[in-house]
C-alpha cells in the first residue's frame, strides 16, 4: 500500500512541475543500472525574423581619383589622408613644366629674379571636385608628376558592399534593415539599410552572386575603406513564434518528430509536432504545442540566455550553417 501511494505521489509531483513551467529531474534505473534523468521546461513565445547573412567590405560610394592637368612638379601639399575637404578646396600647388624650367633658371640668377618669377608665374591649384574625405595621398612635395599620375583619391561617403547568393537575392529588397559588424571591431554593431541591388551577377567558383549596397545610418570614425564586414539583412518582419530547447525534440516509436509532454510510471509520453527553424539550441514549433505547455528531455535543464550575456540564442554561430549566405533567425 505504501509503495502504491509513493508511486502516486511521484506522478503528482511530475504533473505539478510541468504545470509550473519550471524544471525537475526524474530518475529511474535502466536494465544496466544506468540512471536516466529528465528535465522539463515550458514552450515559450519569442519574436522571430529571418535574415540573410553574408560578408563584404567597406568601400566608397563614389571614389574620385585626382590627376594633374599637365606634367609638372608638386610644390606644396595642403591636405593629408583622413582630412575632410570641401568642394573647390585647394589640395596642393603644382608648377607646370614651363614654370619649373623658368624658376630653376631664375634661382641660378639670384633671389631677386627668383622671387620675381615666383610671383609673376603663379602655380597651378589642384582642387577638390567634390565634398568628401581624402582617402589616398599618392605624392610628396618636390615630386615630378605626369598627366596620368594619381595625386589624391577622395570618397564622398563610406558604404558596405556585399555579395548575395542568387538563391537568396530574390528575398532582398531595397529599404530592408541590416546589421553591420566589422572584423576589426566585433563588439560594435552599426545599423544600416539596403539602398541598391546591382543587376549584373558575378560568377565566383561556380556560384552566382549579386552585389548589394548597404548605407550605414551613420558612419563611425573607425570605418575605413576595404575593411571586412559581416552583414545580416533582415528579410522578414519579426513575428511571434513558439520555441522549445533543441534537446526536447526527439522521435517517437514510429519515427515521427515529437516531444515528451509527460512521464507516466517513469515512461515518456510523446506528442507529435511540426518543427521549423533550428539554430542548434532552440527549435521553432509550428504545430503540436501551445505556449506554456511542459516538455521533458534528457539532461540538464535549459536556461535561457539573457540580454546581458551579449549573444542571441536564436542567432547561429559562424560556421554552424552551410552555404555562402546563411539564413539566420533572431529573437527580439
């Protein structure tokens, strides 16, 4: 009689723990003496959005190379790399080939002649054709240059350009939000949006990719041209979805995908479910469970990650998903 009452009490404890949505260990001895442990948790709702994940680089939206109008000699440089310049601002002073010849002859005739011709024959001003940032200075003072020499390069704004596989490009639209993480600054996340999708694809190792351009909402000071960037483009709007730990999804006796919803006399009771996205830690349940319903699984209890942890339990770690572009899912 006492054994029957104890068995009844154990079943009641299991039911109470499942209803509370907490976790609880159930142990029993297998034939070989091995102890089997079960933990429980409750199915929960979390907002889910789908992402296309890819890589690319920081580059100028418009990059202009500045060349002299004729050959000559650079007399003075007025700007350095990283300097923000205005439209029409003088970047350098250059003597034409004729002025170089005259000044060199006048210098041999004395300071008076040299000063006269230096004032009478003005140097050529190298000016900026746009407002932007000097990203390249390719000359030094005193250097003789030709008409094809690149003196400076100026960028009007830095953007991020990425390659998206043709299997994913149909889901990418202008205006979609994106998250930018530079390899050099992995702890700094920059928001942006898609503003251009190029029509011509590129064949890279028998994979067709299309260039997608992303404009950062703001360009941080640490952005530098040619930096490698990891991008997540949000291709669906966030919507509520039901999740359970991946360890809770198993197969029943018939081989169907299921979860354990109860333990009766130490034996698991399976319930068939239809699953969705799986990041290796959490699985989306499309049908078969309701929010708050208890599920059991072998092993230690699932402990959800918190926002302070710095990682997102619904975002796959790099390398876990195959393909050049990986769809990612993220809870908000």
